[in-house]
C-alpha cells in the first residue's frame, strides 16, 4: 500500500505520449501510440506473431524436407541452440543432468537453505496467474520439469528447478491467486516478500506478462515492489505473442519500455516470446542460461585435477623429447671426456 506508483502510472504516461490523450479512452490512446520500426522488424524477423496453426504448417514443411529436429518437433520456430547452451541443458552428450524439479517452498520456514553453500545462482519467474510462467520455464530449458496447467493458480508454492547443478530456476505463485483462500494468500505474500528481498542467490526476476493485455495493475505493483524493495535487476517478458498482431505487439513493447524508463533496477530489454511456437524462446533463454555458473559444484576440483594430469604429461613429454630421446626409453650413451682414473674402451 505504501508503494509509490508515480513512475509507473499508465494514464499520465499515455497523455504525455499522445497529443490530446486526455480526451481519449485508454483503448484509443493505445491505438494512437507510434509503432517503433526497430521493434516491429524484430517481431517480423523472428515470426513472433505467427499463429499456432501457421507454425504447425512450418513444422510439417521441415518434416517433409527431413529438416525437423527434436526441438522443432515440439517448438516449430525455436532458433538453433549454441553448443554452450546444449551442453548446459544436457544435450550433445553434455553432463547429462538437464533440468529437474528439486524443491517446493510453501512458507518462509520451508525455503531451502542448503543451496547457499553451493553458490548456485537463481532466477525467478513472477507474473499473474495463467500467463504461462511454467510453460516458459519448460520452453527455455527444453524440458517438461515445470508443472503447467490451464487452470489459473495451479502453482501454489515456490518451485525450484535445477539446471545441471549450475543454475536454479524458480517458479513463483501467480499473483491474483485464483481459487485460494485469504490465509493461503497471506502466506504466499509473506513468502514472496521474503524471497524477493532477502535471497542472496537471487540474481534476476522475470515478470511474465500476457502480450494480449500488457501490464495490469498487479503487474505494476510487482514492478514497483521490485524497484523499491528488491536489490536485484528485473525484466519484463511478453508471452503469448502468437495471439497478437505485429503492430499491437510493437506498441505494447514500446509502452512497457517507456513505463520502465525511470524505474530502478529495471533492464531496458523487453523480451517477446511464444511458448506455443517457440518463437523468441532461444534468444531469451540464451540470456537466462548465461547467468549459470561455468561449472557445477565439485567440477572445479575435477577440472584442476585433469589440468594437473595434462600438465604433468606435457612436462614428461617435453623432458622425454629432449635430445631426441623418446620418453620411457633408455637414453643413449653420450660421448664424454676422459679425465683418467678409468679404462678407455675406445680403440685407437
């Protein structure tokens, strides 16, 4: 209740951006917003607004050409993964860990504390109920670890997902709290407040927003809370872009950028994704996965041990190669000057 919403007040911002905005409805103001050409180009290039039906046709074309992969079979418009991302997600032989559910916290007392010693960074997904947070986690990790549902409010705890022991992804309960009683809502509020303001491992919060509707009052309250009380950076992710027209999506993205311009710790990039087609998911996932540790706990010692063995082998090989002697072979007898005191075997 004590949040200062002045920097995020949409009505005043729309009036500033549009001539004569005070006389128009919010819908008319939105239509009057400019379409940023740079944002629109990105939308078109990445097929962010391609419908699920058209994405399905693209998938069939790839299958008929023999170009379909295990990724595009599930997400038709998913861009190719870099090798680093494949290895982190357990692909290409990688470390075989992948992504898995590890813990659920239902109150402040049940927040996992044993992870602090491992220094594994965490990123959290917040958003209103039914905006697709769980589906987005599955899309960027190419897994089915996060439990998603068409029923709003299905996520009723802080769910922790481990990515190859190098990153934790946290799915937060949707604010709006559909089908929850007052006591449960109160517990969730305390849990999220504690987590967002005091979690040492937390490195980034992604606020997931329905691209059809843009920021709603609960979203602005969350953004204001993060700006005022949380010590971590945060970004907005527009999901379900396949259900929006390109020009409207460009306006939505532009408006959110303007709303966050003066907000503390807000990152400038507004991500746009479709978890239905996979469009935009790889680019967003690359940033998220880029916050993972280079090595899992214990792998540093293994790497150091392997480096020591390699260095020892290299040193031994260098020693053995000196003067043309193969390592492990008996060295040839060298010519030496005889200073007396011994028999001379050489014939004159």
